[in-house]
C-alpha cells in the first residue's frame, strides 16, 4: 500500500532546542511579571539589563502581553523549524 500524496506533506514537529525554551521561559516570566503578578526579582533583573545596555525603556502592560505572545510563537517556531 502506498500513502496518499497529501499525507507526505504532514508536518513532523521536533522538540525545540534548549536555548529556544530558555528564551521563551524568560519572555513568559517577564510578561507575567508585567501583566498579572509583579515579581521583584524580574524588575531588578530588568533594571540591571537596562543599566548594562544603557537604555531606559519602560516595560508597560502592552509590552508584557507582546512578550507572552512572542514566547508562544518562539516555541511554535522552535518545534516546526529545524535548527531553531
């Protein structure tokens, strides 16, 4: 029996790499800290990173929701695209 031609086009998701998962988890932690549940260590870490980078960007609730969305997109891309 041969498979139907349409069945050859099925996506085969792979587990994302550890770096992709770490980036997604960091984005989720920052997003949750900004939008739902403020975490002091996240705010301190953001201040340290901004001081090191020389920026003074205010992280608003819109940015937090964007971080939560991007974290999910990073995990989806990491599982569907090889090497990410």
